[in-house]
């Protein structure tokens, strides 16, 4: 669950729709942030580990908006940069590795030691 303030943990009940069991939101380390625009950044305040692929979340009156989304797949430092930076950076590093490998093969072939 995400809010604009890491100190405010919303009072929400979570139910796994696959099995109907109630889930207890767990803590997070506070490292997950998402850009929120002019209102501020979204901060992860609690995590949910459902057994199925969907949950039902009901929150009491919250002092701030609450969003329920999956955690970023990237590590927190890269997730903070956003996909517009992380994806080109990853592709650039992959291209650099390929160019280095091609140059190494070219040098080995020039010396006549390629197998």
C-alpha cells in the first residue's frame, strides 16, 4: 500500500479474493518510493502477500489518498529513477558489453588465436 506520508499507515482490511481469507498487512523498510508529481512522492507503507492474484482492500477514512499496487520489480535505487532511466541504462550497459565482446573477438582473430 502506498501513501504520500510514510508516517501515516492507513487502517485497511485486506481480503484474499481467491480464498476469502483475511490478510494482515506487513511492514516495509521504507525504501520504496514512486514519483507522485506535484503532490509529492508515493511511499510504501505496508505490504501484502496474497495466495491468489487479487485482493479486496477496504480502508476507513484516511487522512491522505491510499493506492494499492505491486512493489517495483527493480531494486529500490533503480526503481526510484523510474523506467525512463532504468530501461535505457540497462540497454546501454548491454550494448557496451556486446561491443566489448565483439572487440575482444576481433583482437583474438587478428592474432590468429581464435578457435
